[in-house]
C-alpha cells in the first residue's frame, strides 16, 4: 500500500513537470506556474487521501488552486499534511536554467510546519554533518564544524548560496575562509537536497530563502538523514503579525529539521523539469516524453530513482478527465 502511494505521488510530480516543460526558455513565468498548478491539483484530487495543503501557492485570496488550507484528494483514508511546489524555480524554467523541480511532500496530520510566506534563514547539510550545525553561530564556525565532521578541507568544500545582495557578508566571509561558493539564482530546495545526496559535491547550503521552501527541504532531508536549522526572517511588523496569526509565537525560534518535518512517516517526491545536480530534465522523444524522478520514503528508509517514458497523448487525456 505504501509503495503504491509513493508511485502515485511521483506520478503527480511527473505530470506537473510535463505540463511545465513546454514552457522552458520561453520567458513566461505565469504560463509555467499555471500549467503545473492546474495539472498537479487535478491529479492530486484523484488520489485516495484526504490531504490539507499546508505549504502551497499561498493564501486563498491570492491562489485559486493549491492554496494553503485547501483539502485535496478523494476524501478517503487518514488525514494528511501536503506540501507542494508544482514548479520550484519558476524563473529557472522561464529562462531555461537548471535545477527546476516539481516537488511534493506527504506526512501525517500535524507533522509539517505551516510556515508563513516569508523569508527564512537556513543551514542545510548531509548525514555526515548531522548534529554539528548551529544557526546562531557564524558562517565561519559552521563551515569549520562541517569540515571536521565530513573530513574535508575547507578549501575543497562547496557551499551553495542564493545570489542575492542580502548575502554579501556571508559570501565575503566564506571566501575569506577559502571555501568554494556556488551561487544560484533560484532553486534552494534542489540545493538543500543536494547536500545529502552522493556525487553532487555540495557540502552545505546557507542563507535566506523562502520559509515554505524550507519545509519542503526539511521533509526531504528527514528522509535522507540530513540536517537543517532555520529561523524565520520577517522584514517588517506586518510579517511578524502574520506569523503570529498562524500560531507562531516565538518569532526568533530556532527550528530543527524535526520541527519543520516531524516523525519518520514522510514521503517526498521530486521530478526534474530543467535538469540539474541530481535529476535530469524532461526530454521529448516523438510522441513520448522521458522524466527522471526521486522518491524518498522516510518510514522505510528508501531512496529510489525512476526513469519513466510517458505517452504524451495519454497524459493529456488523463489531465482533461481528472479536471
């Protein structure tokens, strides 16, 4: 039964990725997001679950589909939390850049943090560095701690940082210590996951990104045995009040990976759209399309990679039927 759910969820991200892929490099972010959102919602509603969207496209008045609080599925089975990002890296798809994904996480009710739509300061690492990071400490000291834990010289380490003006001091500090920095324009979920996967050569993610993306990253890292710490980063009093209305009373609270994604009963799936560190892009082959996906089952400690060849006409028909 659980394996069935895993493959049903990966079918959701596969189909959303296929819906977004025709818009790669065409400069239209609204079209990218709209196609994937419509498709993901349609397929989710065919599943035998009763899931509440806890991380989605935003508040109901701003997002007509997959909004926070929307109930998804056929209303069967136990209540679940669902975190989705139909296109993690909409700008990446529109510009034809790597590391855009379609992602979803599923957990028991109350296990995924209902994070407000604001910034979050994050540090993410793989299993070998679990337990050594401290978000209240300096980037330098975290770099040193991770270096010792993974047995790697700082000069050989690669740290991913979003290329934003707000990270100028972090970047300068890491350069001074001699670390390699990989600057990315978007897509810190993919970067965070990369820290816990072999052969990516990514050792740490640090910096300020979206809080909803932080929950999705944490769900994946829980399944992979990685670690993460985070703090909300409100920019004004209005965002503080928004967090409080969502039940967050300690705005300065340090969130562990377990605070963001509780328990082991988590399923996470991701499908590559433009390809990147660990997943290939959607590739068209005549009337078929190939997808490359990742399935993480935290309960059974399973990591699966899938390559699927889809009949485009069948996928299109299914979307129309479910819609």
